[in-house]
């Protein structure tokens, strides 16, 4: 059996503090896989710079000059973690038989990659990296994360429990993923929709090596809400159900107050009246906001804007072309690349 050409894809956003260690560990891991004859010696590590404002791209470019295993992809601006993953997958698929995505902080165990590749060689098209436990998380994060997966399941969205974006995909699976043209990409929900033969590999999540998390509570909540509204219309149906229940309750109370009036037992009740107005008003605003969220997603989809724009592609750029660029030749846009070349 021929060994597959393998690419490790690493989205990076302001990862200067941890990137040098990440590069060393991932290149060592890929060399180990090549030595064990699990993957081809043509395999690469592709770092995707998602519009970083620090020296992330400088470190990626410098590493690509010193090590032919390392490649870089620079996006023109920050487009978000999910789109950066897509940029790496779609750029690497033509030259790869299978690809694995992993975050730059290496909290996901890189040693699980060996088992993932073995599963691919057994015939699996998608291999999910699944956390065996959440003991390293805080109580709040563990509670909210597990609650999110359970809520998505109740809403009819089938996710792989305790799986984030640490996964291996075959070239065939990535080509099918490219057929999903929507702007609001929630990969944890979309990849299972592909439906190819899949399995899971369990691992223990580690502490972040350095730097700060790029997903504070605010972003985590926004990400969760985006996933819910991208895959389910249940929230809108739930609002409609509340509206129907409110209507029925108002009918019951209307009959009750009419009965009181006929028996002469009516009383002034400003508190109950104002409370009812505020309650109904609040429900209406929530409903409008939720419907507006879905309309906003429709608006984004109709514009059909590109998910990302590539500024510099060192993965598909031939070595000879890269060396010419170092001398300041005809490649545009390479202003930053030329500066880095001059510094090296």
C-alpha cells in the first residue's frame, strides 16, 4: 500500500507566543510519521495566518525558508477560525491524500495523529478527535460545553460529542465539503453531514503552552449561537409556540375577567396590567431579534461574498518562484514577504 501524502493544517491568529514551539513539535511529529512509513515524505505542515497583528506571519515565513516541511498561507485579513480552516483545507487538498486540522496552542494531543492516520489507512474518510474527559476544564466551562452539545442534540443537530475541530479528512471528504457554499460555516455540524465512513480517536486535552485563549466567553457564546441558528429553525418554532401559549393564556384570563365583571367583583390592578405589558413587550422584542438573526443570515448568504482572500500562498508556490520573489521580482502582493526576505 502506498503511503498517503499528508498535511497538518494549523490556523493561527496572534500566536507569536506559542508558534515557535508549535512549529518544532509538529515538524518533529511529521518526521516521526514519515520515519514510521505511515505517511509520504512529501507531507507538509501548513500554517494559515488569519490576519494576525503580531509576528505570526514572520515566524511562519522564516520557518518555511529553513525547513521544506513547513508551508505558509497568509490571508489578507482576519476571517475567523472556521474560514481559516477552510482556506487551509481547500489549498492543501490538491496536493494531499488526507489532512488533519489542529489548533496552534496544541491543547489537542498531537500523539493522537498517529492513530488518526492509521484509521485513515484502514479505510475511514473522516476521523474525529474526541476528548476522553473534561477534567482539565473549569466547572463553568465543562457545564456550558456539555450543555451546548446536549442542546444541539435536542434541536436535531447531530454533533460528535466532545469534538471540536481536531479531525482528519480525506481528500474526497474535503472535495465534498467544498460543495457546501453557505457563508455561515459551522464545521462541527457540516462535516457529519458529508456522511462518509467515519470513526473517532480519544485523547486527553492538555494545557495551553503559552499565550491567551482566542475564545473567551463572549466569543464562545457567539460561536454557539451561530451554530444553533445555522443548523436549526427550532428557536423560531419555539418563539411561535410561546406566542400561541400567550394567546391561549390571554383568552383564559379574558374570560376570567369577563366573569368577574358580570358578578360585580372587578378591581383595579395596575401592577398586574403593567407586568403583563412588559412581559408581552419583552417576548415580542426577543421574537423580533431572533427572526432578525435568521434574516441577517439570509442577507449574508445572498451577497455571496468570498469566505477568505489569500494574500500569500507558500504551499502551492514552487520553490524556484519563491526564491525569485526573495530577490524582489514580479510577484504581487509580496511587500511584507520581500521585507522578511531581506531580513533573512
